[in-house]
C-alpha cells in the first residue's frame, strides 16, 4: 500500500507561482508513473501532468504546457509540480496519484491517490 500526501497549495495572485509536493510513504513508488490531476468545482477531474517512474519521460496537458513542470526524486519518494504563470483557470484541488504499472493521462488507471491540496489563483 502507498500513502500519498500533497502539500504546497495555497492562494496566489495571477501570474504567480506555486510548487506542489507529493510525498509517498508505506511501500515506495512502484514501477508505474505518477501523475497530477485537478478538479475544479462543478467540473470533472482532469489530467495535468505525469512522469514515468525513472523520470525520463513526462507528459502535460495542453492547458499547462510551458507553464508547469513535473519532476521526481525517488531517493526521497517525492514528486513535485512547479506551477508558473498561474491564472484563474488553474484554480482547483490538485491530486497526486501513483500507478502500480500504468503511465499516462487516464486517471482511471491510477491505484493510489492523495487527499488533494487546494490551489486558488486570484485575478
């Protein structure tokens, strides 16, 4: 079993930056990927970014490409999401998720989820 805990959310002005962290405990990350997803009120959960277990491959949603960067430190069992040039459309609860073997953007294939961290961007 893997437990994931997100941190780093908060209130930021448009144009600002935040760095989210996802810390894993219990069993370490498996060979699958780790992803960040978000869900705004009244909207469906959506893919933000994913990183392979080795960190050698990353994927991003078009809405965040060029602004967000996902990275990982397997020695620390941690995954990060650096978010720059934030705008009001980025306001959501952000979730970290880990997969046993899957790597990609489909949230249905992820096995472990954190409790989420709120990101609010004021305009």
